[in-house]
């Protein structure tokens, strides 16, 4: 049985400022660094040791992974960085304050852009678009390692991970609307050699 741990990065500076971030490469906030440390402590408490790591190319996910591994005392692990795991691209909304955007476009429209499955913000990606790059990468790179019994960490973003959870938990387009992943909260899946989920635990 392999283990797959999905970890959304700790709070970023723009999470703190309530801005749409997307592909803008912003750092973790001090709280985000602490959330990454706490993630490491939670994983340590249940005895998880990683074999390999996948992360996006954005520093908030990379730094979360680095802090988590420091707490675990794990160094020199193989790490693969790929923009397939990047946050969804928020297009014209990137950098805008979420409250101001709601005033400009209306609460309902902004909620649709943020939570719907297949409606993209202007110039950006929907969750469906994000899944179209994240899931093939998962199937090609991440799942094969888990199926042979490895313990794998994926340090990434709210929406790239939502698309993976949707797939793993077999959620409908309607169910995924209500799915919100907390920053710095590890989700541990036990997956068998057929690639079937046998257990799920949120730490």
C-alpha cells in the first residue's frame, strides 16, 4: 500500500491580503511558515516518511515543502517541480482584492468564478481547465510511484489539489463546489497497487 499526502501551501502574503493570486509568485506569510511547520509536526506524529516529492514551480508551495521536510528531518529527497501543479490561473483577477472584485462584479459572479467547475474568470482558467493539466500529470508521474508502495508528498495549491481530490474522492461537479482545502492541512490517502483509494485521513 502506498501513501499519497496532499498539502496545500501555508498562507501566502496575498492570502493574507485577500487577493487573487493564481500564478503570481508570492511568498508565504509568517503565519504560512508556521502552518508549514505544523504540517510537518502532524506528519511526524503519525510516523510518515517520504520517498519522493512533487511540487509546483511557485515559491509558496516549494517553501511549504522545504519547511515540512525540515521538521521531519528529511533531506536530499528527489523533488520534481512542474507547472502542471500550479494554482489555477486567475487571469484578469490576479492581484485584485477579493472584496473589491465582489463590489465590482457582484458577489454571485465572483463566487461562480471561484467555486464553479467549468466557468473561468476573464483571461483565466476554470477548475476544469486546471484539472486538464493536473490530472494527466498525476496519472503519469505521481500515481505510478504510489502504486508501487512509495510514500509521496504533493505540495501544491487550493485548486490544483481540489482537482486531484475531486478525482480521488469521485466527487461530482456539484460536490466539488463545496470543497475547500485548508492551508497547511495534510490529507493522507492510502492507495493500493491498482490505484484504488483504501483510506483517507485529514490530519
